[in-house]
C-alpha cells in the first residue's frame, strides 16, 4: 500500500474547505484511503467526522495511505497535493 507523509498547508488545518476537498477526492477515487499522524492508526479519509476529529493543524504532518490498486499511486499524489496546498488564500 503506497503511503506518504505530508505537511498540512492550509492555515485552518484540515477543517472546512480543505477537509471537504480531501474527503470528496477520497470518495471519488473508489479506493480505501486512510489519514492519520505518522506512527498512529489512520482514520477513513472519506469520513468528514473522522478527518475533522484528527484536529490536524497547519504545519502538522499527516500520513496518507491508499490501498493497493491500479491507480493507487495517482490517487495518493492527488490527495497529497490537496493537503500540501493552502486552500485558504
């Protein structure tokens, strides 16, 4: 399963708009995707409540993991890009 650690770039962290973008992309991918702090058990990245409950703030690192599949690497790249972009500017 491909995974990558990425720094949350949005000034409000993974809340509101950035969380919605991440969740929508995870759902649309059709893959099983988790997100969490490195070294901890991840939560379902397609669940608004789970992602918001992480409380990931700007500058914190999170690890995104995508279940193996034909498009796993491209799904991972898209999700990493969402988290690494400041959507609050």
